[in-house]
């Protein structure tokens, strides 16, 4: 056990050393760039107008995070472009599965003799799960199901007639709190690469900075330049198929393998308890009453588990709340992107700048744990 722990410690320190080198050497890195010149011609009303632009394809990723390019014409720099990788965000396209309430299952029963109360004519044959019986009025104002079991009759069972009687009961749900919960998942995750783009044209002393979010094949236009995310590669993980539960502005992972007992189509129906109850009660008749064993479900418990409440952090992804997309997943490692830069300039040649520095690792602190999903991190 001690040897295994020592091995983990050594691996962690090596990983932190690499991280320290990356963090310190934040400068122009070597990236692959492929460029060519394009001539675009537009014909309108019998007149053709052509323009020249330069298209550059470059690859950046979570390791090679900064690309520096100089566009030259006649041995003079026409434009400088610096692209800093911020990260990949996955934007949740929400699909509501249902609304629900935190409920407790209860049972009310009533024994009726033949031709008394609701035990008339065809007796249990005339009663179904949606029946609202006077004998079970306490449970009628709550979501639930009604049942009838044929029971004994005659003097030995407290009835004047020898005909069999009815054992009526209703399983219903009573709210345990005033909260309304929404269960949802993400039917699709929209990819978005966040970049910081800095531009400096000839005779300009300072860079102009822009933070952009690129979606695949959707170009974004900046002054004298258009940027398109053409290729994106990242490793899919099963956590993206998870369901979530929301209470107010708080969201948590839905970790249960079962859906809630109370299932509602809308928030309004959940507020007014116009819902369906999928009960978990197992009931057996016992002469004049039923004996039921019900397994209740505490939805609020999901929010008591701090590790399930967003934001949650795993070694490969961080999930957080978002006011518009509900949930976003930030992937920090293992991502590669191919960008196409279309520049409206006449360019003779393109220069890629690389910073070659001696890096030093400063002492730092780590926090976290070995046996938790977050792992260890550097402050």
C-alpha cells in the first residue's frame, strides 16, 4: 500500500512539473500553418470585381495554446495575428424530461360490505385506478391510484349479507416540501471554442484584442480577417449523457437510476399536483385492511450531496451552471482544433514566430485528494 501511494505521489509531481513548464512558458509556440492565396471574383450586372485574400490553416490545441503569425508584403509586416487558446465549451441544448415534487407515499383503506357504499352491483369490477371513492376521500385530493380487492362477507366479517365484500384502498402522494423540481438532460452539446485574438496592422503601435466563441463551420468576422473553426477533435465521455435536477437556480446531477415517483408535464401541473404517481408500494390484504410497504424517494437528497451540485469538477471536465444554456461543460485537455484564417490582404509571405526561452519551475501548492473525482490541482 505504501509503495502504491509513493508511485502515485511521484506521478503527481511529474505531472505538476510539466504543468509548471507549460504555465511558465506562455509565449509564441510552434504550430503548423499552411497558407495559400485566393482570388475571389463577383459578377454583378455584367461587371466582374475581383479581390485577393490569403487563407491560412493552422492547428492549435490545449497544449500548443498560442500561435503567432506575421503577414508580410514587400519585406514589411502588413499584419500581426496572435491567437490564444482559452478552451472548449460544450453548451447544453436542454430537453425537459419532467417536473416533479418531493413526495411521501401514503395509503388509506376502507372495508365495505356488499351493497354498502361503493361496494355495489359489480363490486370491484366497477372500480379502476382513477376512481374517486367517497370512502377514500382523504386521498382523493392528491395524485394516486385506487384499488379494490374482494374480501370476506357474512357475520364473521361484520357483514349482514353472506356475499363477499370489498376492501378499498388508495395509494397517494403528499408533498414533503413546497419545492418544484425539473428533471432534464442535454439532447445535444453544442461545441464552442473560445479564443483570444489579437491583431495589429502596419503602423499600429498596440494590439487590438477580441475574445470570440467559434462554433464549427460558422465564420466570425473581425477587422480585415474572417476566422472559421473547420475541424475539432475531442474525446467523448459518458458524463455528457447524465440527467440533471434543478431546484430554483441550483442544479445537481441526477444520480438515481430511477425516475421520480411523481411525474408532471409542466411546472404549473407540478405546483397544482395535477400529476401521475408511479408508486413503489407493495400491498397485501389483511381481512379489513391492507398492509403496504412503500419505498419513498428523497429528491432533496441530491442537493445535500455537495459533490453532485454544480459546479462539479472531474479531471477531464468541469460542469457549471449557465443562465442561457443551463449547463456548460468545459474541457481543458485533449482537444485539437483546426482554424481557417481568411485575411483581406495581399501577402508575399507568412512568418510564424516561436519563443525559445529557458523555463523555471517555481514552488507552488497543491490541493485536492487522491481518492476523489476532482483529483489534485495546483493553486
